[in-house]
């Protein structure tokens, strides 16, 4: 997962309206941030009972820690790392959360003609993007070799169990697990009776309800153009994720090599810029933002659906910025 870089700045622009009661929690907001998932996670809940809000926030962080413990490839003791080490050729039972995320990853892979591919891990490693050090432009033969184990068709899922159909396969959930963690935090808040909240983990966020006196949460999207004009979107009961080529990259001979890889080539996606997706769950928005940055504007348009909205900000050869978005994305900006 990403490191401590504030890749997608999503500022909170809510005005704080007062609670009926006076004293602690008067503002109506309880907000806490923690370094988790290789980024900063911020949980904001609306509620006048400060003790209940703090308890809910702590449950939300607990849910995020549980996802990290299960799905991080940076922890050797995570369920995912153990699965990768075991590389099971026979069906092996996995936890319900891991099965759910792998199934959703397969669904997004099918939806995007394979542009989203969690089996890319050996290639992500080769370029140095897993540990964000020792970046290199690998020998084409090494890429070809690593690519022989890549393909979601080699990842077989059945009745709560998984099997790797190719020796040497390895899974990386860096493009989806953060979104899943945000979803789990929202579920934890709901279980605690919270109806209005925002959970944000780097470039991935999800909101429920709205701030006091408002109909929607107002969030700003990171501006890779650095023009100072950040796009604002208004959300209620939605998730939003932004992926960008500026998050984790290296440059060589004037060319940028970013951590979002094209599964068709085993090389960094060639599109410059960022992609923001709004969807019902953060798992979905996270994976789709990564995939649409690989596919680019034309393919993104051809996939247009009511299930999600996208906004692609791309930089062409002349360095001019261009915005390509689904019709329905514009509705979120009003
Ligand atoms: P995100 O920041 O959500 O766009 O996710 C990027 C991360 O997902 C990378 O750091 C890799 O770990 C992983 N990744 C890179 N390319 C892909 C891809 N095409 N499909 C799925 N995961 C990817
Ligand atoms: Mg993603």
C-alpha cells in the first residue's frame, strides 16, 4: 500500500453547527487521525454525545487495523502474506473478508477487461513499487518472465477457498484493500449507531449522511495540475477514490514511471494524471480508479454506467491538461 504521501488531498470543508446540549462535544464533530494502511486515516463522526462518538471512532480504527493485519503485503504475518508464501495449488480455505475482497477484485477485473489485476504483484515488485525503494526499469526479459504468472484467470475462487493455478503467483491488494478498510470502518460506525460520518484513508473516502445542517459532505479532490483550483464534489452515502501517477513513481531520462501498472504490458500505465471515481462502496471506487487510469478516457467512456462516476484529468504530450468525465460526475459537483 502507499506510503506517507498525501496523494489525494480531500479537504473537509464543513461548517460546524452546534449541538443542543452544551459542554463537551458542543461542535457536534469528533475527529481523529491515525497513521495506518501506509497513509493517514481520518475518521469524523457527527454526534453530540462525545463519549459515544469516541467509542464509535475507536471501533472504526479497530476495523481498519483488522483489515491491515489481514491484507497487508508489508506484514509477513498477514493472512495475505501467508497465502502468497504458501502459494496453494489446491483449494485452500481463506477468511470470509479475504474471500470477499478477492471476489470483488475478480469482478472489477472482468468489468475492466483485466485492467484491474491483483495478480500483478511479481511485476510490481520487479519495478520496486512494493517497498518504494530500489526503483528500477527492469530488463524486458525479467518482465516477460514475471508476467507469465500474471492473470486473474489463474486465481481460482470457490466456496470460501482459493487456489493459485500458476506456480510463482502472488497477490497484491494495494489497489483495493484501502477502500475495503474504509467500508469496514463505516460498517463499524453504523453498528455503533452513527448515521453521519466520513472515513478517509489517503485518496479513498466514504461518507454516510451529512454534516449538521447540510444535505451533503463537501470534499475537494487533489489537483495534479497545481492550478490552485481544486474540484469540489458533494456526496451523501457514497465513496470516492482518486488514483494518480504522482503517488509513487520514479523518473528516468525525463520519463515518469508510476506504480499503476498496465497488466497487458507489465509496464507502468502511460496516462499522465489522475482518476477520481464515485461509487456505492469504497472497495469499488478504489479498484475502479486504478483500473480507469490504466484504460484511459475512451475506454472509460465506453464503460459508462449508473453504478459509478469518473473524472479523468490527463496531461497530453503538449502538457495541456484535459478533463474527461462521465455525464453523471458533473451532477456530484453541484
Ligand atoms: P491505487 O493507489 O489505489 O491506485 O493502487 C495502486 C496500487 O495497486 C499499486 O501500488 C500496486 O500495489 C497495485 N496495482 C498497480 N497496478 C495495478 C493494477 N493494474 N491492478 C490492480 N492493482 C494494481
Ligand atoms: Mg485504487
